[in-house]
């Protein structure tokens, strides 16, 4: 895949998170969290890496890690919009959206998210999922996804889907790692927001609303995203446990 198509990994990062201000530079195991994310992306070794940000402090950290920083507008509503601005200066076919709050992401997951593009030359977007833990079924911070027979997403929700009215089945947890064909990423900001996206606060629902496919690769991609200081403490404990 990487030999036939040019892949870029973009990390959108901002300091003004409502639940955790200053999150990208929060210390995790002795260095800023964003530095861990950058290291994981570098380990994936599948394409050019850049950080898209509106903050000079984040840009300085990226450059200290040997990564290109691209300054963007401050008013982007989500990471996809921020990357759409930044990627205009990048020569690539596929763009991976690696969120700056995934310090434990497996480099193998970063490589896996681009695999569906080699099977479908018209696929606009792809993501990952893994089996949902029973303890997380009712957690609204854990996003669930239901797929069709072709491995395309039918819906994402913070609620329990599919609802276990008759039997438990095996629900799937969405992993917040995306890949887009560059031309689709440039289209994304022009798509009107939809009610489900705004109610659930899930940007990928806009894609489904407008009739575009999202391929979902299911595997052992479990990881911990950092949304709060408590999540940061959990991530550090796991990191120390794994050495």
C-alpha cells in the first residue's frame, strides 16, 4: 500500500480542550503527551508526519521532535477540518488523522487503518474498531459502531448499539483513528453538519449522513484515549506497567 500510494500522518492538536485545557503538553511519563503520540506515529513508518495546530507552543514541541508543524486557523470545529486546511500543502494520496490524545496507540493500528484503500479505489474514508468490553456498554465516553456485511459503518453512537433486546452479541467499540483519501478530506469541510453529528458530538456521522462510506477494520486495536486528567493517570499507569 505505502509503495503504491503516498501516505501522510497528520496529528491535529489544540490547547483549548474544554475537558482538559493544555492537554497536548500535559506531562506523561516524563514528557509531553503529544511527544508520545509523535513517537508512535514515527514507529509506524508509513509516510510523512506533520502536526496541524494553531498554537506556537505545540508547533515548537513538534519541531523539537523532528516533525513538521503546520499552523492553521484557530476556529476549526474538529480535527478533520484542521487537517483539511493543513494537507493542502502536503503531496499525498491518503491522510491519516491520528488524534493527539492517543499516546498508547499501536503503530500496527496506524498501518492497519489504510489497508481498505488498496481494495477499493473509490473508498473515501476508513477507521478501526475492536470488541467492546461489557463494562463499557453504557459508558457515553466509549463510542460504539455497527457495520454492514461489507464492513462499512452503519452508525456510530455513544449509546449502546445494537441494543441487546434478544441476546448480547458482540458489539464493537470505535477507535478514533481515521484515514481519508485526500480529495475527500478536502470535501469534508464543505459538507453541512447534521443533527445526529451535533447531538452525539461525533464528526464521522456527517460523513454517513451525506451518503459516503466509512470502511471499518476490526481487530485487537484497544487503546486508551486521554480526554481528562483521570485518563492521563490511567495511561501513565499502563505505560509504567508495560515498561
